[in-house]
């Protein structure tokens, strides 16, 4: 990690094999490193998720059994990971959105 790279702050979830394949775990690491270095990712790797909150996005990592999603927010000082889940339908489950909103609100209260 470079001194200018933003740290990852994990509020929930993890990236490990299993359940992710080794290839999906490597791809996730590459994409997160690009975010840490300040790169703005777009489709097909990432899409904005304003329903979750400002500066929130959904990282898409294809895998053998589906597509993993990582809901994250780009802060000035960190990349905040709110959720990691395997998405099998087009819509993001409402309970995932609500849980991410709750986690991010709690994080903002603590980090000030």
C-alpha cells in the first residue's frame, strides 16, 4: 500500500475463498486497490448506488456461481465497505440497502 492510498474500512462482510472462488477474490483485490489509489470505476465493474447514499457504489465481481456485489462509499479519507453479498437477481434486496444505510450512519457518527 502506498502512503497516498486510501485505507479500506470494513463495516460488514469479507472477501475470502470460499465462498468466493480464488479468481473472484483476486479480481476483488485488484478492483479495491484501484479504488484505494483514487481511480473512479464505472460499468461494468461498478455502478452508482444513490439509493444507499451519497458517494455509494456497487462493485460487481463475476464468479462461477453468480456475481458478488460489494457496496462501498468513497470518502475523502477511506473506501468504506458496507456489505459483501452474492446477488442472483437484478434488484438489490431492500434489507441489504437498509442495512448499508444503517451501517454508514453509525460509521459517520463514530468517525465524526
